């Protein structure tokens, strides 16, 4: 009978980790639906970017208030969860605060004291985040794409964090053995005084309840991540590592198109010369659905934090256009999830559902509203590139459907006929000078 709690704990732990692993497998499967892209270059710079942006939160602090609060929550969760290791060992082997017996009292006290201070700071920061979102109602949190689920998801995460930090402090405050050590209980000793008239048996029940609720909450939180925008907690690291290193204004050129242009412009190019290796024309130009994108763009979609910094700095959005870079990423992720569920329901094979990312999720008006200024890319705190998806979908419209706006078609026709965007013959370009 004494081992029943340990067995139950092991079952719950294995079940939680197994379910999380199955979701990770599904996530990887979905991302791999994108076509390949070579990101093996400049590994040193990629490691630096990951350390600076994902680990060091380098771009978050550009907005100091939100940035500093986010850093507190980020550091707090990383460090406090070291305590989870002790909880897991205690749960599996029936020990109680095993590290307090292994580590010197001063070291253990320093660790737990640090955890308690960080837990209190995280709790305060999360409350401020909640107030900014629900009381102050900062505009970027209430854009039209932030429908019922995205708004609820953000609040669910905040409530999760509030509850987990509270449970951690209550667990420490009602642990008679820990309080008797008199070290490390920097915050919890003040909470312990609230239970002054509580019997030792009741304190033990409260402590065990908080202990179980804390570890169960962490497992639930871990498995909730797959369904939440907070998946970026895990994906920010690979996303910043694999992010584009080329200058932001540099777009990719299709080898097949480049060859055609060279043949038109250079009379010395042999149009019948064999094509270089790996330069075959793609089966489809651009993207109309998520499977036409590359895997890094799909990783971008899953990494999106829905913070809205991209949309708040988008000049098209600021002038009332329908474009929202955040919505582009959310729509891409939602369509990818829909494709994944379709495959799950059809034994791993996608069954045509008559939908696609273009038109069913992202409208043409949104795509053509983009000024390609890269403000969204620069603003993203985890190196997401909404513009690359927009440009691939534009490429599809132009090269596959000849569906560019009239103004763009006129410009391209002028370039073809006159060698310039303007509707004037080359011989007439200097006529303005004769009018002086």
C-alpha cells in the first residue's frame, strides 16, 4: 500500500510524457509537409542568433515594459522548473525533498529561496500581463483576427502560470519539514503565518494536495502547448537557428525563371543549351496551399506567438488595409492543422477537401496590400518571416494564374515593351527636356 502513490505518480508521468511525445511526432510530421530548403550554411552565426534572440530574449526588450516582464517570466519558468526534477524523483521513489539531504543546507536554501523570489516575480508579471490584455486592452491584443479562441488561449496560459506559481508557494509554505529548516523560505515563511491555527495533519494534506496539483498542472501545461500559441516556448530555439540570414530585402530567385530572363536579355545565351544541374522548372510556381511552402515557413507558423508586434508596425495595416502579418501566420498554422487532421482521419494520406490556403484562409486583397517593407520581419521577437509566405502566394497568382492587379500588369507590360515601368517609348523619354 505504501507504494501505491509512487505507482500512480509513475503512471501519470509516463502518460503525460507519452501524450506529449505523440503530439511532437505529429508536429514534426506536419512541418515536414513543406518542401526542402537548405539552411546548413553559416552554423556559427546561426548559433549566435539562437543564443541572442531565443535564449537571450534580445528582440523582446525593444519594447521595455513587455520585454522586461517577459524576461522575468521566461527566466522564472526555466529556473523554477529545476524544482520539477526533485519533485519527479520524490514522486517515483517516495522520498521527500531529496536534494535537501544531498546538498549542503546553504546551497539548498539558496536554490529554493531563488525559486520563491522568482515565483513571486512571475506571479506579479503575469498579473500585469493579464491587466494589459483584459483591463487596459492594448490595441494589438484586440485586432479582428484575435477571435474567441486566440483571446481565450492567451488568458488560459496566464491563469495556468498564476495557479502553478501559487501552488509552488503554498506547497513550500505548508511543508512543516521545509519551514523547520529555516532556510530558503524567503517568501513562503510569510504565507506560512496564514496557517497559524492549522493542525499539522491539515498542513500535510494541504502540502500534499499542492504538491500533486503542481506536478499535474505542469504535465497538463506541457501537453496544452501543442494546442496553444505558447508552442513558441519550445520552437523559438529551432526557429531562430534556422531563420533567414540573407539581407531582409533580398528575395529568392527561381533558377528556371532566371535562365529564361537571361536568354531574353543576352543574345549570346544558347536557348538550347542543357540546363544546369538542379535547375529544373518547379512543378508549380509559388504557393497556393501550405504544402507548397517550405518546412521553415511552416515552422514559422507554429512558432508564432500572436503577440501582434508585426501587425502593429505594418504600414499597410496602420492605413486601414486588411493585411495583418499576424493573421497570415495564424491562417497558415490553422490550414496546416486542418491538413494534418485530414491525414490523421485518412490513415496518413491527404484527401482533397476542396480548400487551400489561398482564398479559403488568406484573401488576395491581403496579399496585394503588402508593401514588402519587412517591418513585420524586423519586429518579430522570434525571427518569423510572414513576408516570405506573402511573396510565395503572390508568385503563384502572377505566374500560375496571371492574376496580378491591373496596375501591376500594366507596369510589367511597360517593362516588357518599353524597358521601364512608365508608358512611354524609350525614344520619347527625354521629351520633357525639350519643353524647358
